[in-house]
C-alpha cells in the first residue's frame, strides 16, 4: 500500500511539468483536432498577452533528433527459479534518451525497485537500450547492462549451519541464502508506446521482459582474523520476470 | 569582470564582487547589447562586494575592491557585417578586452565566437575602442573586461505608402516566465503591403504600422526562440500587445563573476552558483559539495561527517558568515540546516586558515549568505519526497530595508516507512532576516534555527509498534551585525545570542545552554602596501545542570558523564594580521591569534602565530604559495552537537602545526590548476574518532569475531571501557592535493580532484594509520547545460579503503576500494509568469557497496533518489 502511495506521489509530482512551456494558443493547422479557441488575457496595464504559435508540428517535433528525459513507474516480478526467490515490487526508472533519427533512439535506463514480499530490499539496474521505432510512437528495444540486488529474507533465521562455517564458500543450488547482495548482467526486452501530448511532453505504457544474473553474497557472521574480511556465502541467481509500466517523457 | 593592474604595473585579478541570482532577477552583465560595454553600476558593485565580504571576518581582499571601472569614450557600436550570409539569424560574439592604463585597448581575445564574418568584425572593431582608464585607489590600472556584441539582422524594409498602413501594433516584448523586457529585438511585420520592421528599446517597447487585415509578426533575437504570431486588424485599429517570448536558455543559479577574488589563503576553495546548488549527489545542498573537494573524505559517504586531512569531524569548524554552527546537517543524511537559497558561496579551507578563525585544528567550512540586491524579490517554493521549503525576499516599501524569510520541513519518515525499518525522523529549520542601511553603514538582523527529532519503534522486530523519541537536537540564533565604512576601511560589529539543546535516549541524557557572543573587527590601511586587520570576540555560555544518566545505560552513561559540561563556559579570542605587499606580485600576511578557554576552575590559553605568502614570479597567471602556522582547540566531541561543543577541558588544548606549499595557475580562461602539498603535526590528539580496536582488545570466543559490533574490549569479568577516547596521542597527516577546475562561464562546469594522503597516529607501538585514513581519493564532477533548458550532471568518486585490524596488527590491512556514481537531471519549464524547475538527483546510482568503516562490518548498499520541484515566482 505504501508503495502505491509512493508511486502515486511520484506521478503527482511531475504532471505539471508536462504541460509547462507550451503555448496557450492553438496549434498549427496540421493538427486540426487540437484547435481550440484562443484565450486572450489582458493585463492590468491594458496590453493583451500573446504567445508564439507553435513553430513546428508536435509529432514532427518528437521525430527531431535530440535529448529526451523520461521517468517511469512500473510493477513487476522476478519469478522463482532454482535458488532465486520471487522478488516483486514497484520500480522507478530514469531514462535519458537520445533520438538519433526517425527510426532509432538510444537510451541509458536506470531502474530502482523497492522489493517487498518474502525478500525485501532494493533491486537496481543500469542498461544501454537501443530502441527501434517501426512507427513514430512505437518503440521496440533490447537492452543489456548491469544490475544488482540488496535484499534480505523478511522472516526466518540465519542460514542453518552458519555457526560452523569456517570460511567463504559457494553454496549449492539446494541451499538457501538469508539474503543477497551482489550484481551481475541484466537484459531486458521492451515494447512501448508514447502518445504525443504536446511539443514537449508525451506519455504512454510499456511491457518489459526482464532477466537478471546475480552473484549473491551473504555474510556468515564471521570475520577472518587474518584478513579482517568477512566469511561469505556465495550463490548465483538467474531471475526471470516481467513488468508493466508507464512512461512520462519530456523533450 | 575586472582584472586590474597593480599600481606597479603588474596585472592581477581583483575581486570586484561575486553575486548569485535566481533566474527571476539575474542581470547578465556579460550580455552587451548594441556594442556598449556594460559596466556594473557603482551601487551594485558596492552592494555586491558588500555581500561578498560584509559580514565576513575582515580579510585582505576586501581592501583591494575599490575599483572604478573604465568608461567608454565614444561609441562602442560594431556594424552588422555587410558580407554576412543572407538569412543569418541573431548571433552574439564575446571577447575579452584588455584596457591599459592609458585607456587604450591593448589586447582582444575571443571567448565565444559565432563564426565568420562576425568574429572578425568584433575582434577588429574592439581594437579601436577608447576608454577612460580604470582606477584603483585613484591610480590608473589595467583591466580586462568581457564584451559581448549581439548581431541581429537588420529589420526588413519595403516601400509602402503610409496611407496604406492604416493600422498599428504597439507594445512590449518580454521574457516568458520572468517578464523581463527584451531589448534590441527585431520585430518584423509582413502583410499585403510588404514587409517592414523595427527594434525594441531598452524597455522592450516597439511600435510598427501595418496594413489592415492579416499581418504575420516575427520577433528575432539571439536570446529568444523563434517567435511567430498572426494578427488580424481592422482599418484604423490600434492593437496593444505584450509578446511573451521564450528564452533560449534559463539559468536558475546564474553566478556572474565580476572579477576574481584576490587569493590570500593558499588552500581556500570557493564554490558558488550551480557548483553549490546543482552538483550531482549533493541534493542541492551547498555544504555537501565540500565532500567532492581535495583533502576531504567522510566516515561514510552518505553521512556528511567530513574527515579533512585526516582529522576527526569535530576538529573541522562549520561556520555561517564567520559564526559557528552547532549542527550543520539534519539527521540521517539530511540536508544542511540553512536553506540553500540563503547561501551565496561556500569557502572551504582544508588547512592553513587565517587568524580570523580560531578554535579548530582541522579545516574550516564557511557558508556565506548574500546581501539582497536592489530590486530583488524572488519567491521560491521547493518540494521533494523528503521535504518542503520556501524562500521569499521582498523590499519593504518606503524604506531601504529588505526582508527575507526561508524555512523547510522534512518528512523523511515517509521514505523510511517504505523500507520498514522502524525509524522515523522529522525536522525543520527556519531563517528570517532584515537588511538595511547604506553601503557605508550596512546592518542586518538574522534569526535562524533548526530542530531534529529521531524516533524508533519500541519493538524493533515490529516496525509498526509505537514510536518513541530517541534523539532531539535543536538550536536558535539571533545575529545582529553592523558594518561601518567602505571596503578599504571599515569596522564590523556583531552580537550573537543563542540557545542549544541536545537530548538522547528520551531526554535521559543531554544538555541545554544559552550564550552571548559579541565580536568586533577593524580593517585599516596604513599605507598603500600595508594594512592592519585586528579584532576579537568573547563567547559566554551558561550550560544548565543535567541529571545524571541512569547507570543502567552502561557505556552511554559513562560517555555522557565524561562529555557533559555544566556551568559557565568562556571563550575569548583576539587576532591581528598585517598584510604586506613589499613589491608587485608578492603578498605576505603575518598574523597572530590568542585564545582563552575557561570552564569553571579550568583555564587554558593559546597563542597561534601564522603566516601566508603568495608570490607571482612571472607575468603569467601563476602563483607560488606557502603557509605555516600553529592551531589550537579545546577537546571537542568527534561529532558536533548543539551545546556539546567543548568538553573535558582538564585534558588541555589540542594543538597542530601545519605547513603547506603550493602552485596555482590559470591554464586558460576559466580553467585553473591548483596543486599543493601539506604536512600537519598534531600533538596532542584527543577525542579521536576510533573504531578499530587493537586485536588484543578483541576477545573472540573462537577463531572468529562477530562483525558489525564495536569491539568492546571486554575481558571476562571486566566493565566496558571508553577511556581510550580520552587518551592523548600524537598524530600526523601529509599528502598532495590536486584540483583541475573549469569555472561555470560557458554552460559547462566541473573539476577533477585527487588527493594522495597519509594520516597516522602514534602510540606505544609506533605509527599506525588513522582509522579513517584513505590513501587515494579521486572525485570527478561535471555539469552541462543543454538546449531547451535541460541540464545534466554527474559525479564519480573513487577512494581507497580504510584500515582493518587483523592478527598481523592494528590497522594492518585495508578494506576494499569504494566507488560511487551520482547523477542529476534538471529541467526548467517556463510559464507565463513563473518558472518551474524539476530535478532528479540520484546518490549512488549503481548501488555500490560501502563498508561502514567498522572492522569486518557488513557492507552497506544504498541508493538515495531525490525527485523534486521548485517554483520561482
């Protein structure tokens, strides 16, 4: 519930920016469906306020090369797979995207998940995402990057047998970690649609298939007196899952 | 900008002023419409330089700011090049003009070009300018000033009989958002009778006749985005309009440097503008930026407890306009206790600070507030997921006074509740200030304070259980200031009243106190080559008696009994320094400071001689510098808390001897290199921040110790012992600091900073690394302004690990290197009457692991995103 509140607050913080910077008056004649009666304001000194007409069509503006910065909120889950547990929650994304031409964009997408459920903590990822636009508002991408987990089991005790551990080792797939702190490769496949709202703002949904390969480490609660370092349990988790989200995009 | 030549024909940078403005009120002195050298009017120079140095401890640089700028003789207009390509849009060219002692232009250097033929037109045309020379103390000096020529295509003309132009459009062209007039913009009209145009005046006013019917109006200016409008007028109609045009670029924190500050300290770094308000990872907090400078690391990168050249955090003084702050940051990594809009710049001394500062042996961080500028009246409201704040400044009609109010309320508990940690935190801070007087008699009344309250769940295994207060910190200050005189000769008079409170463990342990602190200083020129700077202060603090902490609290009881003071605490200090300029290019500042520390029957006093030398051996912008000095302080808790400023006076004063040598060079316009080496010898050191006990003090039950616990040093049957914190040790730190810095004068700012350091402590077994010593510290900061009011920035930090204790000895090993990457994105949205800034700031964007510095502790992974909005009215 609190995650929903957080996500809603995030959405509530930014929409006003979506409509800033736009001229109040009617758009160009190339988009008649958006024609509106001009609203003429008159200042106290008797001068009528005038803004510039749009210098280019909204959709054409979004096809121009240049920087876009995008925020997203999504809900997704990484499904259980071998030793890897189920990890789900809300994710916030920040994505600076460079539109190269009408067909291609390239982006760096940063995501941060507040994980809830059996395992709680944070999941993060940073991927490079080339995006293909078969039609102007549609995007299809395959992303590759690096990510990690910092989660602990919500309940339960320290791994059995840790009191007898005498050093760092790699756990078998039939053993369970109390938590995971580590990183590894991330890959994502995404389909998204951005509807142009104005020359500076567009928005729309997306679906993403997600995978993360994490080299988990967890302390056994012991310190090696020779090195001063902790004795760690290690295990690899391959997590697969998906999510649905919504983009807010500005140019 | 003013670069003045000393009376003995040596070119140097002088500090005319440095001021900060919000986007609503920036005056772009570098924009020079219509080929006029825009001189800062004397009033703003006085007030701005007053803002820079009015309430600071008097320093040498203030005496050098009595500069009369050069005045143009004749026109400075440069004609639009006849061979300019057709269809060329508005452009601007910026050059740096050096004006000699005779008023002739001796050099013209291109700073920002627009291509040919515009660059050549300005470079050639500027050489023929003539000025009355600038003067310093009545004597002509050479200066270098920036000059920007805007070229706007001439307005179109076409033949049309006047009687056919039977309608009129008149009005103003103003900036959207700020409503500032746009001068010298071309307004062109196209209608059935042809095309014609005009140019707006200094107030943005224009008037253009048109034919009845449809007219297409265009506005052209290099400052504005393309503006197009279609007007339909009836015969004889007179249309009065106000065209709101979008600027190409807004800068929310524009800092306009009018000259460089005359550097007198070898190791001071001054940050301002975007550097302190938009550095990635700083959450917009000016004081956090210090963490990215050479010589600085932290206990943990998220916690703003600075380790400056290997000193405990309590040994570094935190000041606001030269007044000590008892608490700099709100708890749990929160922002500083002063609203960032109040801070104009931050001066940081990692060591070698002047005699005007006393009572510390580490470094000095001094935030400087800005005196209001004429006509300034912004209102800024900022909100993010952790806090909400407001800043407002308004001249009081009918008076020469300006009122400023600011405040913030923090609610990080919302974010903490998402993580289900059973921790809650609320905080607030406030500032209220009244400024008045004249440039020669300026006064201010400044009332400010802050409060933090930390709560935890009674049952930490059940985060939803009832919350109880665990810690409360609060302070309030009333600061009365008056400066009498001008920049060359003045007296500063100050009276500070304060209240501090610290309470932990539900008020079972804590302290509260009131104090008064009068201060006075004078700056007097004795000769053209000699100044006298003298002053003093007297702090009298009454610390209330506190009940003894319950004995059941174990180590907390013992610690509180040791550090809590009560009764009357008196600190007095006097200083004297005599800056000498025996010949051009050499500055020598000898000084001495005396301090008295008295608490009850214990009285300590110290004498600290210090000297700084700066020498410019060549005509190039290259300085050699050195400092040597003694520094004393009373024992201070390693974490500064309100009212718990000093304690354990019976241990005597801490002392350090500091030596530094360095080189400073300007490699290119706006690019500086600073390299310095230092050696600090500390004897004694007390209250050092220690966490790595010797292995002999660690009593493991088996071959392993448990991480995450402070080794208690308990031997079976013995009580816990904190006496090690009160043991006197000898310390030393030495190293090399380098910073390559790009000033924010072209939309790009940043720096590369590297520190190579060793910090050690000596006990009976010899020298060993300090518990928070880091051999290599590297920081890279970059901020870039992009089109359409976007800004992006990043900060990378890489530092070597801290010492770990092993069976091979105390601090014989090192933890892993630490890496952190911060990102920030800013977007300014422009509305008709206001501006909206949206930002995303992510600390530790790669969620890199970080050791807490405890031997064998669990590494901590964290990420702190800040998403916020700031409205400027």
